[in-house]
C-alpha cells in the first residue's frame, strides 16, 4: 500500500502553516507536483520549516523530542490519529507528546498557495518549479545549488525533463525515498541525505550566504536516469550507456533499502528489442 505523506510548511512564530496532501511519496515527489510547487513558492517568499510528513511517523512518536518537529507533526496530525481509546493513550509514556500535538493542531492558521504557485512557476508552460538559486538550511547553515542538483538528478517522463525534487527528499520523515529508488540508483546519488533536513528552517535564495556550506546533493533512480542518458548521450562502441557528452560511462547500483548498503557498481548495456530497450548490467571496473 505505502504510507501517505503531507507536504508541510510551517511558521512557528506566526503560527501559520500550509499543508498539502501529497499522497504516496513516489506519486508526488517530482518537480511537476502541486505539493512541490506550493513548497517551492513559499520558500521563495520567506523562510519556513519544512516537513514532508508521513503518516507512519506515529509509530515512532516516542523517539521524537524536538519541539519544532512536534509542531510540524501537529500541522497534519491530531490525537485521533494515534488511536480511538483516549484513556489507553493517556497510559502511554509518550502521551504528553500526543497531547502537545493535539493542542497545537487546533492553533494553526492554515493557508493555501496552490493557485499562486501555479501562476508563479507558469505550470502550463514549464511543468516544473525553477531550479535556480540555492536551497539554504538556516538551521544547519548548509545549502544546495539547485541548478547543479537538477543537472545531476534529471530524468525523463513522457518526454519532459523532471527530477525527484530536493525538498521532499531532504525533509521526509522516513520511508518515502526508498519507495522512489527501490529499483536502484545512480552512483552519483547521495541517498544518505534522505530526511536529514526534516523540520529545519529552509529558504530559497538567489545568492549563497557567505557562512553557508554547499553540499553535494543528488537523487536519481537507475532506470529513469539510464533511459535519459541513453536518449541524450547514446552508447559507446560496446553498447554501454554514456552519462555525459565527454564520453564517461553511466554507472549505477542496487540499494538495499533495509540496510542502506549499496551493491556492486554496474555499467548498463543497451539493446534495442521489439518491445523497447533492454538494459543489461555489466559489472564495472571501479579500480580504474
């Protein structure tokens, strides 16, 4: 089935939030998604804490102690989400957190910016948010170059260039990113960053602040990226897919989503068949 996610931007000081039902992670984590449009639009206006909140987080509530994170959860959860029996809930060691979430759930002023974001990014023409400037993390003083992220993560969908967006990738509460990359990843992918900015204060700016550190960030599913590279750059004399115009070979690997361990690195050989393109893994010589 897969858990349901909610894209949440929240202003702790002014008690305003924007909550967008984002369905399953791998349904609405892309650059054309309405949830992504709303989050990017808000972040280009002002700093917000962002949480791509999954419903399964209720199972781990006892481990969440940060007040800003609990406030993020309160934008889309209340006590009813944790069970019907209030008296039984009160016996739990973590009931104070549920009570905190429930009380704050009623205090938020909810805003919607879907229409504004569609007009701002001109969805009809671009089918994507802008990948220019920097996504900055004011909490950790880190930043991602959005143009660089797009170039590294880009894939095709029905002839349109798309990416798994950086915001849901970095801010999800857990269990989402794995669903989008279960078939494998490119070796450039930084899968260890998934969820590491969850609940942090973020903003999209044109100029990188002097004291902020740029980090390498990329997420690209192996099959979609391989098809993009095959159509964009072709193959070498041995039929191996190229990853750029310089003749470098495409490389990818399987990822164990339960242990976060990568398998061996592979090239992909493309063979045209009647029903489409067959990609065959060829173990790569990474020593060279």
